[in-house]
């Protein structure tokens, strides 16, 4: 933030704007930007089994998915799903259909993977091991992967800053509105004094907070559920040295 304080009939003028990277500048019109986030749905799959297909020899396996559980790989069923991480008998699964483990008949086999759904609807899929030697699904399970979640909020970029009078309370300034979805907001000042953010002219300090949030001393930020928030400057001390007070605060959004 940059706050300009000038002495005239004992009134201090604090004019400015707040961005996503919240900062105060000289007078600008009020407007806002929207910040948003996406949180993909996650689900885990995995199984321990034994290679018992007849005929002997070596079998090569891959992880694949189908929408109806039949023995035909359904690539459309895999389009919304990513394999975030996974292993098969200790070997990393690099993607759908990627050949992974080569095992002899009777060998033990285990696999586990985390799936990420980046589409906006819940998906029910049969995910399993496919053998290149014996066509079809060797072993698998049904899994439901939650839908991708989105959330957003408007952040005021140029708030209307009131006149500041030394020794008196300062009206709070709205900085977020029109939230959608569910999630969390974090407000991190670049400098703080305990649970208060600070702006400074290099020697003197003014403090502020975001009411309705919780201060986390470990991360040095306020957090709260997605919603409307105000920025509240503390009472201006009397006397206060006039000048330009600077600082900044960053707003971050995350979806539940």
C-alpha cells in the first residue's frame, strides 16, 4: 500500500487502490478484478493380486479405464482423468496405457494410483490392469472421482479511501465481494506487527487488519472462508507524521 498523508486543518487524506496484489496508490476510480481457482477432484485406486493367467510366459501390464467395465479400453473414459501419481510393483505409472510391469505367471502384483478429475462432473470409471498378452482387463475396481471444483471472488482494485483524522476511527474499506463456490481466502501483508499489517514511511508505521479472518503467525497472513471482507485501518495516532506510507498485501484464493 502507498498512503499519502498530508496536513491540512488536521485532516489526513489517504487515497488509493487495492489490487489482487493489494496495494494503495493515489486516487483512482473504484473497480474490481476477479480472481478464481480450480481444485480437481481426487480419488485413489489400488489392488494387490497375483498373476494367475494360464499359458505361462511373461505378461506386460498397463493401467487403463473404461466407462462400462467391459474388456475394451475406452479412451473417452480417460479424457477427463489424469494419473497424478502411481506405481505398479514398484515401477512408476507414467500414464494411461503406458506399459509398466512385466511379470511371469504366478508372480505377485500390486498397484496404486491417485486420479485427478479436471472436468466439471463426477465420473464413475472401472480402472484396472490390462494385459498385452491376454486381451482384456486382468484385475480392476470401480472408482468414483469427484468433479473439478471452481471458486472465485471479486477483489476491489481501487477502493474509496476515507479522510483520515488523527486520533479518530477510520471507516473500513471493502476489498472482496461477489464470491462463488466454496473455498478459502488468504491475505498476506508484506510486513506485520504481530497480528497487524503495517505500512510505513520508512520510520513511522500505521497498522491495519482484515476483520472476520484468523491471523496465522506461522504463515504471517489472515485466512477466512470465501466471502466479503473489509480492510480496516487502525485509529490514526495523534500526532502522526505526515508523508507517504507504503506497503502491500497479497490475496490468494483456493477451492474446497
